[in-house]
């Protein structure tokens, strides 16, 4: 059985004196940079976007142009929104011996769109939530679990450095699990496809219920209950019929990803969807959320 790693498994002193460069300053980069800073890590933002530079400076973060920032880094944190072309053009060429590159998305490595030098450590640290939630959980003393991987380890210390970084981000408060870039990429792809199908079925069911006159709020509540029930069954290990019914579909998705050599951002082709009433569904969700104060319902 796979082992989970927590804060007590990480050595925070590994990051003492280390400079972590976060590429860009979008929501994910902002959350990572602020969590690391508040976790006692020396953070530098690499960006040439005036809006990002201004936003980072308002938070008291130092900013440098990408080539200079990368050259000054011990660890380069590549967020999921960093295009491979930007990484290849402005990051890869400026990496040097003994640096560590940590991707927050497995796709650039899994599908070989990122040009990776052979003289650096390559790791994965993929939090299982977006930047906004990662920051919010950190601020209340909690964390978002993360998927971890080491692809290239030149000196034998990449795993320990990765655990220290995951701990500083707050992820090991909830737990981290090691895998490979390939496994993380394929399972993330299937997960995204499954989420899309779930959303389509829920929206279609909502449209069908409200079309025959059932109330929007009660329809939304009942469909939310169905999702909660499915989650509880999975947590309890009640996979029997689910496994029989969907194993073939899951296998087809994996084969599709492997055969097509899926690239980041590429989506599955899907059949035409029914009128889903998305606007009414969103309005109902907002109304029910306000009624019950389900601020974190999503």
C-alpha cells in the first residue's frame, strides 16, 4: 500500500538559504509564493508582466525578469499555467548544475513538451486544488494534499528537498503521496474527463427536473446529495457495481490518452450535449449556497 508523507517526514532545514523562484504571478503562483514566504522560505518571483510585477510587489515579494530570476534560483517552481514555449524559451536555457525544477503539472514532462536539461533535478508537486483554496487552507492552519514525483535525481537529495518544499507550501499538513510523472499525468487526464462527464450528467438532470416544473433549489439540493452519496460510497470502498459498469470506460480513456499522445489543454471529443440550463443551475447554486452559507460547497 502506498505511503502518505506528512510534515514530520520533512526536514525544513533543507530549504534554509535556498532561493525558490516562482514563475509568474497568477492565482496558483501567488498562492505558492505567499505560502512559501509565510513558511519561512526565501521567495523570488520571475516575471516580465507589468501587472504581475505590480501585484507581487504589493505583497512585498521581490521580482526579477525570468532569465535573471532562474539564474539566481536553487529551486524553480513551474506553475500549471506556465506555457511550455515560455519554459523552453526563457527558463530551460538558464538552468544550471545543482538546481531543482519542480513542476506543479505533470503534463509538460509526461508529454515531453518541456525541454529539460540533463544536469538538474526534475520533480513534481501537484496540489489537489486550485491556488485560491490552497492559500485559504494554509491561512487557517490546514493544507491541500499533493501528488509528488521525482523524475531526475542527480545527487540523491531530490526527494528530501521535494518533501521540504511540499511542507513549506502547507501540503503535507494534509498529506503527500509519491507516484511518477506518467501515472500522475494519465490519472489526472482521466479524472478531468470524468469530472466533465459528471458535470454534464448533473446539468442535464437539473435541466430535466426543472423543465417539468420541479423547484430549482430542491433540484439542486437533491443532485448535490447524489454527489455526496457517491463520494461516501467511494470512501467506504463500495466500488462493486461501479467498477463493473465503468472499468471499460476508464480503460478507453487511458488508451485514448496514450494513443493520442495528449498534449496540455487538449480535450476529449464528446458527443453533443443536451440543453443543460447552465445559467439557471448557477443561479440556483448561488441561491442555495447563500441560504445555507455553503461557502466551500464547490
